[in-house]
């Protein structure tokens, strides 16, 4: 994430996130949800990206291919932080 004064990088996640259609749109929706409760844009984007990365890691442990990963990702998004 970049702003005019800050830079942040999340070094987590899985390559399977790039193999499933819609994960970019999903990340945008998560970012909007985080921004609704966090006034700082970079912090909200960082929270959403971390949320998606952790969910991706959880889903990858349960699946080997993109088709099953997609379903497990939806479940994992609900489980992050529980």
C-alpha cells in the first residue's frame, strides 16, 4: 500500500489467490468494509490485505487446486480472527 507519506507491504498469502477469478474484487470489498470502520486509508487497506492473505493461507491448507480453494477461501474469510 502506498500513500504520499507511507508505504506498507504484506508478505503473506498464497499464489492460489491469483488463480481464482474475483479475488481482486473481493479484496476491494474487504477494503471498503475496513475503511467504513477505520478512518486511515492505509491502515484500512493493510487490514483488508492481511485479512485476505491469512484467509488464503488457511484455505490453501484445506485444498490443492483452485476450484476447492475458492470455496475454502469463503469459509476462511469468516474464520480469520476467531
